[in-house]
């Protein structure tokens, strides 16, 4: 079933279609990585998500607390998750009792363990740890996602049944990592992707094809720049798209509701 055929009309059946939302659970904002093209890129995820998801009449409402997120999850036309892999099992979130809801991640943890100086992105002192909603409970709580486009930056989530849950509840398409989703590397990649398909209006597959060689090992080109580039040798993401690669994403400023066709049938 190709849902993109009726998407330009069905999206207008969602009265809250201008809302966009996210779960930005990592805390790598500003860190750098080198692409296969040799250029240094910064993971300015916070500012770019706010810019792209709030552009052209969109109403961006980011959340990290589940109770608040689930309200906008069923209304938003666009959703991005950047966070811990959870083994592909579900959606991580920040419990409300550990602090107020926020549109970006946790307070950075300054404690001391054997892993200090490594990837300590969040506060691990009880009761501030992140929690998890398994996809079986997401399946229970969600109803109609109203042709939402879903994007994930999270290890292995899109090699499991998470995308199926989104599609079963009415997502128009889904995009994410079947293998490693590492911050800041893949947040950098996703910001380049959103720039093209959300901000500049390219189809999702075309947007991805333009940047694939910079951030992933592209054997189709036989170009050593991509096959042996610093980014490709450091991470293997296996990015996948469930849906029509020629899908254009809804833009409030540029789209108008189609006129119904009169018919005797």
C-alpha cells in the first residue's frame, strides 16, 4: 500500500497538521564529526530542529516527558526522535517527577564513574534516569497518527517492529537506523536530511540520496571518498525508509487543500 498517493488530500483531514514535535533525548549539541568529504560538521540539533520544524507556518512543540509527548504525537504531521537505542524496543523519555518537561534532552550529568569522560549524556543518579515505553504500550496508547512522517536517530530501532507500529497507526512513512545511530554523527546526518526535505522541499528519497555518500558507505559510486571516508569507517547505520521515496512532506505555507471532484459514481 502506497500512502503517498492520497497524502496531499488526507493530510488536510488532520485539524492539527501544522503541529510538529520531537523527542530530543541525547545531549551532543555542538559536538563535531568529519564527513567522508573531509569537512567538519557540527551537531547543532537543537537550533536546526527548531528552525526546520518551525518553518513555513509549522508549530513546533518539542517534548521529553511522555505524558506531554503523547498529546502532540497523535496530532503532529512530523516527528523526530533522537535518543537511546532501547534495543529497538520502544520510546525513551524523561519521567516528569525527575524534572519539568523540556523540548531538549536532560540536564548534563556531572557525576563520577569509570565511564566519566565518555558518553555520559544524561543524569544517571536516581530518580533521574530516562525511562522507556515499550512499543507494545505505544501500540496500546496511540490511535490515529493522521499521516504523520516519522524519523528516528536510534540504534537498531528500524530493524525491529517499531516502524510497523507507526505505520499500523497511520503514519505516511518512516525513516531511521536499522544499525547504529550514534550521536553526534547521525544527528549531523539527519539535520542535513531535514534541511533538504523539510526546509527546502525535496522528496525524502531525493534528499537522502544527495547526502548518503557523505555519511554512509556508498558502494554504488565505487568512489573511495565514500567507501573509505572517515565517517563511513567509523559508523555503519543502514538507514532505511518505509514508504514512498518520492514523498513530499506537508508545508503549511505552500500546500492548499485540494478541491473535491464531482462524480456520479
